[in-house]
C-alpha cells in the first residue's frame, strides 16, 4: 500500500502545486493525514485500516515534498544544499523523536492517544497555514490544462531532461537496493540470524537515522564540490557496504558501525539529490513536477524490489541478497554517471 499511493498520485499533485498553489496542496495533504488518523482511531475492520494506510502514504509522502518545493522557491542558489539539508534534518528529527514520544503517550494514556494528539496538532497547523500570508517568489501562470493529467506523459516529459534522466536511473537503482533493506531485511537479519531482540532493531534504526540530522552540514559540502559528486559518493559508499555485508554482519557491534556508514551514505545521496532536482526545477519554474515525478519513479523501483526480493529470499540467504543490492547500485552508478555531469539546458516540462 505504501509505495502505491505516491506512484499513482505524486506527479498529479506536483503539477497542481506548480500551476495552482503549493499552499493548497499542502493544506489538502494535512487534512488527508487527519482523515487517516481518524480511521486508525475509530476503525475496526481490516479494510478500514488498509484505507488509512493508503491515505497516510499519500499524506506523508506528498506533503513534505510539496513543502520542499515551496521552500526551494526562495532558497539562495549558492547555499541550496545547506538550506535543503537543514530542512531535511528537521524532518528527520521528527521521525526519530516521533516513535519515542508516541510510545510514551501510548504507555501513560491509551494506545490511540498519539493519533489523537497528532490530529489536534495538524488541525491547528492547517488553520495557521491558511492565516499566514504566503510569499510568492516564483509566479507561474495557470494555464487551462492545470488539472489535465496523464501519468505516462508526465513521466516521459520528466525523462526527456538529461540530468533528470541520470538521477532517476540512479534513484531507481538505489531504491531497488535500499528500499526493502532498512524496513524489512535488516530487522529480519538482526532477529533471525543474530538471534537478538527488537530492542537491537530499534537501536540499529536509530543509529542509521543519526547522520541524517547533519544533512545541513553535508549539504554545505555539496554546495562546495558539486551535488553530482556527493550523489555518486553516497551511492558508491552504500554499494560497497552492501557488497561487504557478509563480512560486517557477524557481530552486532560491527553491524552497527556498518549501519552508521549506511546512514552517512544515505544522507550524502539524499540531500545532494534533492538539491540537484530543486536547482533544475527552480531554474525552469517546475519544482513541484520535478520532485514529485522523480519520487514516483523511484518508488516504482522500491515496489518492484519488495516483490522480487520476497521471491529471491525463498532461494537465497539475506546476506547474498544484500550483495546483489550492492551490485545493482553499482550498475546504476555506471549507467547514470554520464548523465549527471552538469550541463546547461532548458526544461521541457
């Protein structure tokens, strides 16, 4: 359910954000999340929870990306990596702190209480968003086709741009490798192969998230040496760790160091990739369409990988599967590298 929602809807709402209003799409996303939380609190049937999961996937993936597009409109081009990085760092801080505070609220009150608190906060934020005057830094005229949308033609338009083609190919390969590893196979390996508990799983996921708090610093590096170099470095480091996974996964302490390095690699790739996408989008006044079309494409890689990996796991060990992920990423780097070198061009979106 989670990858399906962004694949279907992200490009459409990117078009709306560019041609109608970013603020309207953000406000809509907030209320979709409130609806999902209401289903979690009051739902009692499996189909209701499936619908809630679908709505939540839409809200938590569409809304932050459109917020990113809104912020990128006013970012200083020379500091784009740093400012994008700090925005992503604050988002990561919320993801790291949310489970902790949610667990405490559930423990001291009742299991659904975190959903109630989240809905109240989002309700307040939605009205704050409406009452706060917006600053328009880029004016995009609203054509008659603002609401017209054909998914395939939108993606084809995205892929006509040389740099976007390269980053999409690399993002697809990276998501094939990393998409199922962190949420599924790393916990399975820690519990099943190392014989540890979910406490160690939580610790590993926390360690992976720590470097993402420093994406502002990493973004400054991307500003100095170039986003595409950091993109290649991040994916290259991730691929090396995956290929060496059978050697670094025998002891939990060594595995934690490897997971920390994975977090650093992910941070390098994450902030640099968004910076490059946003730079192209701001230059051509189509940030919303670029970042959402890219996200939809890489989620296709994640969805395919979940299905294929589940089948491969019946025939291979987890360690062998992770090595294959590393090889896929290296292949993606080789294919994408010629497209990622900076070259001026006009956006055809």
